[in-house]
């Protein structure tokens, strides 16, 4: 495998600062670059459906919750790890696009339920297929075994930092 930009950065630091070990940059630099690549590519997919990444997350969360595709804003908050202001903003935008609707929670007089509309369900069904196809394209160079290994290593790294 030929050298990449991260290798060049590490070599420069080794030359310029031989007193420090720049090898953590091998993982950090490639993770940052990978995140940028995935964000760019997935944003393109989401935009085909009039969504951004955050909106896709909300609609996908409602869809994977199962019928009737309805959650409280608090349930969405817990799943997506957002502030309540950010969640309200996303729901407002999705409601304006007629992808979700709000209704009173029959179990809580002050509560609200957020539900996928028929239009929202149609969009997430199609967007999910494109999302997974793009993921398959992005990971094509890795065998299934390598994907499993990478997924487990990333999981271990995230959990070591308190992220579930």
C-alpha cells in the first residue's frame, strides 16, 4: 500500500520533532479524513431526498422504532443525543416538509408525539436503500471480516471514551 497524506504528516513531525511520538496521528488523521469523506458522500445521498444528515437521523429513528412510527421528543432526544432546542428545530423543519406530524400525547396532557407521515415513510424507505448502497460502495475495499474488525475496534475506542 502506498503512502498517503497522513504518512507524510507523520514523517514531517518525526523529522521536525523527533522528541515526540506522532504515531497516534495515524489513527486520528485517518478517522478525521474518513469522517469527512462519509459526511460528504452521505450528504449527497440525503440531499437527493431533500434532507440533511440530522433530518435523516430523525426520520430514520422514527421508522426503525416500528409501527406506528411515533416517539416522544424525549425518546428522540435520548436516541440522537441532541439538545432539546436542536431537536425542536429538526422537528419544525421536518413538519414544514410534511415528513412528520405532531399530535397530543394521550398519556401526558402536556406531552406531544412525533409521527412519520405517509410522505415521510415513503422518503425514508427510499433514502435508506440509497444510504446503505452508498455505505456498501464506500466500504467495498474492505472484506466482510475487515469490516467486522474495524467496527469492533471503533466500538471499543468509543466505549473507552464513555460513548455508547
